């Protein structure tokens, strides 16, 4: 969120044009995050996230933080 505020501030102050801001967006990253959010929500809703966390804790928990 802070990066969005900073980008808007740069456009409003004239440090960056809207075209430059649009061209600098890495759309692959935007779509990757947009695709991962529903996946994470589905994993949480079905219990898969808890299941995988338990497996990781059982396997790696002995090593500590």
C-alpha cells in the first residue's frame, strides 16, 4: 500500500508521468499475485493450508526458528 501511495505522490508532484508509471508496472507480477490470492483463500477454506503447515512443522520443527 505504501508503494501505491508513493507512486501516486510521484505522479501528482510531476516527478513521473502517468504513461511512465503505467509502463513501469510489471504486469506479470500483478497477475501472479492476483492468481495466488484465490489459491491461498481456497487452501485456507479447505484446510489444506493447516495440513501443509502441520507437515512442515513436524518435519522442520526440530531445527527451531
